[in-house]
DNA sequence: TTGATTGGTTGCACCATGCAAATATAGGGA
DNA sequence: TCCCTATATTTGCATGGTGCAACCAATCAA
């Protein structure tokens, strides 16, 4: 071991960023009939259709919770529910055209927001930050040798 | 304008990291008598004593909510409540010794966790990531020219 | 002293969540 | 083919956390 690296600063910054992003998100305007829990669902469905149980797994929520959330989105017309042709018990959920429109707009708003926010960052900084953030996400997703869990 | 930078990738990674951090935190063991809402309060009080209303502002929660959370922490012995010498209506909340101990341990766990997680990152990568994350937090905290809000 | 203001707590209703029971369908043996 | 068990989903119910509003207590200005 050479010398201990200062992970404390990194931890602090992570907490700070998460907190600030949370605050920023709370300010964001929401399309009619949607609450914040809807976005994860719509984004996941945007990648590909899912069954309720798969969706629940993906979102880390209980199936019953997702079932209710989805019911709302179906009622609002953002999600289509079709019986699974292969399994009469299951339903296949997919984005409706207006659901697709919603996430397109959301993505657009996010991009605009980031553009303004990062106006005086250099392209190089942005690229590096994106890369490292991705690497960090990869590390989180697939912890190689880790054993412990975080706090706050 | 030279060429549009790909903020979409950055947005995606941000969402991904937040989501993964959230999942990781959900796994973390909690000291007796604490729930996750306690940590922000303890950390804020760790910096300096606060009154209930200031705490509420800091946490972005309603005063009544904070009042109840604090009551629990006082009951559990992590927070001391003293009448404000300058204002008989107000209380001054501060960390008790065991409260201080809790956040010391939490910080320690977080550091250990990060050490394991980043075991095969180079010191340089870690340093750069920390710096850029800090810069991003600064930008979020003090948006220079921005107008819009994020999504998801 | 009184009235208006501010700090804090408590009553109440609301909403989201998870567990468990209920329903419906699959699918694998007797 | 007929059960019996397992799985997908929905719904009933209880719980917990939240914010608003009413309330109590103390301050401050007139």
C-alpha cells in the first residue's frame, strides 16, 4: 500500500451532487397526469416492452406498486397493455405514441438544461466527466472486489 | 456555436449513477433506531447546531416533518435539544456524543466502501473524478446562465 | 397590556408502499 | 384428461411518512 487516497472528498461530493440533483428535479415541471415515479417506468419501457414483474425488478419496487403505477399510465394513455401471446397470465407493457413523445420531450428538456448548466465547461471537461461517470456507474453495477455498503 | 456536444450521454450517466447509488444505499445496514431520513439531519447538525426551522430549510422538508424526525433522534439519544438562550420559543439542536459517533462511523463505512469499489481505479482517475464531480456540484449550486430544469 | 408575529408541536388527511390474499393461467405428472 | 403446484397480476389492507392547518408558547412593538 502506497498511501491512502482521499475517498472522503469523493464521498462528500457524491452526496452533494445527489442532493443537488434531487433538489433540481423537484423544481422540474411535470407533464399532465404524471408524477416522478412515472419516469423510470417510461424510460425502461422506452428501451423495450416489459412485463409487470420484469418492470418491478428493474425499478426495484414491489410488483403491486408497479401494477398500480402502470394502471395509471395506461389510464392516462402513455402505456399500452396487451395480453402476452405466449402466456395468458402475463401482460406486455409498451409505450404508446404519446408515451414515446413524453420521454422524447423529457430527454430534450434534460439536454437543454445541461447545455445551459455546462455552458462554461470546456468540451474536454465534459467528455472526461461523462467518461468517468460512466466508469463509476459500471463499477457500481459490477463491483469487482467490494464488500461493504455506503451510507447517506 | 461550433458543434453540439453530446449532453445526452452525460444525462444518461447521471441518471444511471443516481439510480445505482440509491440501490446501493438501500442495501446499507442502519444503526439501531435510525432510518435513512436521519442521516441528512445528523450530517447537517454535524457541521453546526441548528434550530428546527433552519434544519427544515436545509433539508427541504416541512417544519412539522423535521420536528417529528428530530423528536425521534432526541428520544434515541443522538441529538440534544436545548432551549435557545436568546429566544425562549426556539430550540437549539446539536449532536450528542453518540450522534457524533454515528456519523463518524457512517463516514468510515462510506470510505471503506469506496476503497473497495475503486480498488482498480488509478489515483489519477479518482482525483480527476473527484475534482469534476465537485465542479459539477458547484455548477448545480450556482447555475451561471441556466434557465431550465432537468427531468427524471 | 394588548395585538401581531414567529418557533415549534400536534391533529388530521392523504398518498405511496409492501405484504398477503385472491384470481387466473401454465405446466407437469398420474 | 384431471389434478396439483407454480407463476403473473391485481386488489384489500395496514403502515409509515408527509404537508397543511390549527394550536400553544414566547417575543416584540406599540
